[in-house]
């Protein structure tokens, strides 16, 4: 008669039943689990909560200089990036109530942008004073990635002087008078704006007493005489954050006469290429018409399967448990493909 080890037999039967049960359970819940995970992929509440908190931490007022003839540009900006400013104002030569714009000057010509900027900034400072930390001036064809701007400013003190943007000089690299390009957007701290408005604009010791001039050049010269100089405003690899060109021209290595002008004026070694633009850019200039919508889509709606941000890779480095992460992500991509694409 065969001797049976009862404890071993009981263990084997229990193991077999458990294997069958778990296998069935696994097969029965796999599909609903992935469906739930897929539905969760539309929940972007972490990003929206972070953005909400950053908006409270780094308060940015946006000043956009425009004109009546560029009404459509202002509308495009309002439908895209401007809604992420803490507050904003359009300064124009004429009041347009449905934008709305502030009548900053009696002449709407571009050559009077300094007059527009002075009056708009004075109006904003009188109305809001110290309420905002930073003030960015942009053109009506500038696109600003507000989240990247706030991250750039996060560790800066708005109660100290600050002046950031794309550094240029009218006389080229060897001109000692440096200012930030207006089209790429320039950012000033609360303290710098306070001194500019209360001390600089009305005093010929600091600012030229004229209205017919370019705002970026004159504001830069005023700030220089107030002891404020432009910061480096590049990323850790010396890539451009405030782009004086639109994305196609900023990313293309081809150089024409128009682009050569900016290369000659830049106060740093400026090249245009895919590797010259920062991967967390702050602004682009000459963004007109439907390109404004395209940037909004590419930045806030488009994704690339399997790719994480560098911020995510700081949390969990790709060089640890790489094979495990790859296999897990590939399995997830396979399931995502089943749910996301209709054939």
C-alpha cells in the first residue's frame, strides 16, 4: 500500500485550487482593470493642481502691446496662452471694448511703442501696485508658455531687481548697452517695475523724455541707468528660453537676411537649430494666425507614446530598473493601443 504524506497532499491540492482560482480571477478582471486605467488616462488633475498652485505662488501680470488693425491677433492670444496669466492688459492706440484694450497712446504706430508701454505700465502700477510679483511685456504675436515662465521665476525674489529675456544690443555684440528684445517678451520684477514707474520714466537722468521710440530699447536703457541689467536667461545647456523667432525659423539651421539680423544683435553666441532651443521654452515671437492654435495643441494636448518629461525622469531615472520599466511600459502601450485607436 502506498503511503501518502497528508500534509504534503493537502498543500498540493490547496496550491492547485489556488492556481486555478487566481488564473480565472486574473482573466476575469484583466479587461475591466485596463479599461479603468484607460479612462483614468484622461484625468489630468495632478497637472491642473500643480498649475493652480504655481499660479498662486508666482503671480504674473501680462502686458501686451497691440493696435486696432491687429484685433484678430489679440483674440487668438486670449483664446490660448493669455488665460494662464494672473491678469493681463492690452495696451493700444485706440480703446476696443470687446478685447478689451486700454488706450495707452493717441498714435497707434509701432514707432510709438515706448509711449504705449510707459502709459500702460503706469496705469497698471497705479491700479494694482504690489499685487503681482512679475510683469511680462509681449507683442500681439508672442506666445508665452506660462508654466515654464513660472518655473523659471520660482526661485527668484520679486522684491529684488530682475530683468529677463533675449539679450540684444543695437550695435551688435560689442555694444555695451544691452537690453531684452520686446517681441520675445521681457520680464521685470516688482521692484524693477516700481523703480521704473516711480523713479525712471519721469526723470531724464534715467529715461529719455520721448514717446516716439521702441519700448524694448528704451526700457532697457532706463533700467541700465537704474542699475538693472539683463540676466543670462538661458537654460543649463545654454539653450534659448525666450525665442526672438517663430518655431520654424528658431529650429531651422538655414540663415537668411532676416535671421542674420538677430544673430548679429544677440549678446551671446546665438545659433538657430533643433539643439539651440531649450526643451522647456518660455516664449516664441512672430506666432501669427493659426500657428497660435498649433502651438497650443502641441504643448497642451499632443503626446508621444512612451515618452516621459525630464521632470518625470528626475523622479524615477531611466537608468535604474530599465528593463523592468521598458517591459511594463510596453505591456501598457499594447493595452492602450486596444482602447485608444479605432480601426
